[in-house]
C-alpha cells in the first residue's frame, strides 16, 4: 500500500497518470487544492497559502520564516492525508514534503513540448505562442519555489525513484509500469512501517501546531516523535512553558522532551 508522488511539468500528463493509477489501484488522488484546504489555519488562510504556492516570493531572503510556517502547515496536512497509504499526490514538491516516508514511490513525468502544447491548447483555448509563454512561466515559478522551499532543482533526477518519458510511452503503459512497481514487497505497509508513518505524521502535526499558535509561531524547531513521545530541539528557553502547553494539546502526544539545539562548535 504505497504512497505515490507525481512531479511533472505543466501539461505533461501527470494528472492523467494520477487518475489512471487511482482507478487501477483504488488509491485516493490528492491535489494541491485539497492540500491547501486541509493546511489552512486561523493564522494562514487558504487564499494566502494558494497565492504562496502559485508564485514564489520575489525576494526569498525576506521570507525565510514564512517559508518555515508554510512548510510546517503543508507538510502536516499532506502527511495526515497519506499516513495510511494507498494515496497519490500530484502537486508541488510532494517527493520532498514526504521525504523519509516508508513505502514512498517518487515519480517524475516528462513529455515532449509538442504533447504539452497540444494538451494546453485543448484546455486553455490559447494560441501556440500564448501556450508556450504560459508553460515557460509556470516552469520558472515551479523551479523557483522548489529552490525557495528546499534549495534543490526540482528537475534533478536523483530526487526520484522513477522517471517516465511519455514521448514513446502512453499513459496506459506508464500506468501499468507504476502499478506493477508498487505491488513489490518494498511497498508493503507492514506494522513497523505504519508505526514510522504515524510517528512522522505526529511530529509534523506538532510542528504545525507550534507554527500556528500566536505564542510559539516565532519559533523554528526540529521535532521527532516515537510512539507518542515527542522530542523538540530548538532555542525555546523563553517560550518553553508555551511550547509545552501547545504540544501537549496535540492529539496523540503522550510525552515531551525539550532539548537545546546542537551548537556548531559542539557538532565538531
């Protein structure tokens, strides 16, 4: 019972592959809109999150803490959606948001430009030159956002387990290939893997709660969880009581340890 992420360029067939896999495997399809709806909070609205995902900031250096808050909320929402497996996410940076998740299959779909232009013209009813400009703009924004979020190039093939080129392979054939791959024992959701997925989901839920609370939203912390016991590492001495109150209110938390961050000198 795998979790599949699909990274694709604009109008490269990623949505069609996701829908085909959903029918073939009986998996749920999750897109950006569903994720934004779940990720929104009282402090960050759906409109703000959607706007943030549609265009990267012009001056990324000024938005480092907002990046942390966006990532905390979006990652927590996505992990809640996929924690029981049998899910497909086709949206921004899924392979990075779910990094470390057991049973994760990271796909990258590419397609010839003529294929993409044809798809876009059918959908958008624009001229060829307008479509080419639209695709170029979307690609640029996606690349900037992935760089902004994680400091990586989203086109780097090392970020993926499988890269599928639709130049000579149709959607149905690609669907067959991926469906066959996830039936391998490497993607079986064992009790141990389910426990690991639950731990990741709880850790992300705690981080999102801290990012959402007006008393702790200024903090940036590392969070780990194991069987309900949460460990937080960060510079939280002045807000430790607030941190404890927020964390212990998160469903699933049974214990809390707060540790100071490792200094660069100590790390050496």
